[in-house]
């Protein structure tokens, strides 16, 4: 197939990890006869520095003309400590989500048996962790109006607002995912306090009737935060609103102990974006030390979700798994003989090609 991919490498370690994902995609092109046209565009602090806007119109245009977006990371500490900074990289991220309609953030969390010892939790607790969080991404308290300060500045307010249709469209994706996985969906909310949460519960209850094969349960967010640590294996698909999702996905991301391994997708009606969840990690930017596996696995998610290339996606995932088994690991995953970012990327690309050649010969 031919597809156009917008490549937004962004800030910090974004560029170097995305370069490794591109190596994997080139290997897939070569082995499976596909052709991906890459369109690079600026985003984040890099875009502010270059043109004063973290999500410039040119970048938006390139995204809209593409079939999918591969995203590195945004964020630079020089903007975090400056309360007077007029534009922040994060504003670009929120604007990008809203204008491109990326309403469903999907974060799978799965432990790798070779890496169980990396988890801050007891290995037996995380061994069977295999769940996915569907976080609503373009509404709720992140975007609700009105928001602001009272005239004298002594009060501030935000609005958490949800419409039924916003809940229904992400619920549909989450129920469908549950149908393909463990047939269980947990809505995480705060329905004992919030009106929006009660609307979520009511709506999910209605949607559940269309999916009789799926067990639906409801959990308050404070309890969910606890259960994620106590018994992560109990979850299959977690569905939640924007702010709760922000918090529990960070919590969920450390359960398996390998933040550098976790990919994500932000799905829209027409266009979707794929990014590693680890962020810009400026401390090691440009040092060939970052783990590129999350970015590589994000490229695999892109092949699957946006292009329906599940065999190719599986091939990338298998290659990453082989790398782990062979101990080709960056410093976050091993104390001895750590490899650099680009060595891991080269190894994944090599393994993709090798397994495809072996496959071809045996046919
Ligand atoms: C995330 C981030 C963003 C969010 C920030 C950077 C605005 O924490 O993608 O989870 O809160 O959504
Ligand atoms: Mn977050």
C-alpha cells in the first residue's frame, strides 16, 4: 500500500526515538512491498523557537493531508519555569488534539515476562497485567467553558462539560476493543460526586445493552487508583474521561516498570496520531541513551489502527520482543552492557528483515 505519514518529531528525545521507528517502518516497506511517504513538520518547543507557535498552521496542514501522524514528544523545561511564557509547548498539544479531533487516547499496558523485575510492584502482581485505557481526549475540564479568574483575581474556575454524543463515540471504540480482548469494560468515574460522571454512567449503561457479550462494571476513580496497584490483572478495558484518564494512565504506565516500552494512539474520526507515552525526557536528549521501543511500538499501532496492516504490526512487535530476549536493551532496562538508542533501532530493523527472509524461504 501507499500511505502518507506526517512525522512530528518534536522536542527532547522525540527526534532520536522517532528516527528508530522510521527504521522499523523502512524495514516493513522493504519486506512487505509498501511505500510510506514521510512529511516532516515542526511541533512543540522546537516550533516555538523556529516560528513562535507550538502547532503552526503549516504543521496542521501537513497533518490534514496525511493518512496518519507519528509523533515524538513535546515539552522543554525552559518553558516550565517561566510563569510569564506566553506560549507553551503543551498549548500546541491541546490545540492539535482539538483541531484534529483526536478524541480517544488509547494506552495499552502489558507486562513483558523478561522485564517483570523492573516493576516497582511485586512481580506476581504484575505478571498478568494486560489492559488498555481509553481516555477521552478532547473534552471535559481540559476544554470546558467558561474558565478563568474573577475580576479581582481571587477566584478561579474551570468547567467540566460533556455531551452524550462525546461519551458515546469513545464508548463505541472501547466496547469494540473489549470485544476483541477480554470482554470486560470498566468505567472509571466519580458518579458519587459529579454530574458529568452520572451522565457517563447513564450513557455507558445504555451502550452496554448493544454489547451483551461484554461485562460492564463501574468504579470510582479513587478506588480505581488503588486497584490498579493492588490487582492490575483484574482490568481489561478501562474507559474514562479526560482528567481521570490523564492521572490513571500515568499511574498505569509505571506498573510494568518499563515506561520506555509503552506506545499510545490518539484516534480521530478520519485521522489518528501515534506516540510513545514517555514524553520529551530532556535530560538525555541527543545522547543516544533513550529507549526507542515505545516509539517503535507506536509505529506498529499506526500500521494496525490506521492502515489495517496487522501482520506487519505483529512483525514489529515480535522483533521488539526478540530484542528483549536477546538482551539488546537501553540503559533503562539493563544494568549491564546497555546499548544506545540507534543500536536498538538497528537491531529491530535487522530482526524484521531476518524473520521476513526466513519466512519467505520456508514458504
Ligand atoms: C498527557 C500530558 C498532557 C495532558 C499535558 C502535557 C497537557 O500530560 O498527554 O497525558 O495532560 O493531556
Ligand atoms: Mn498526562
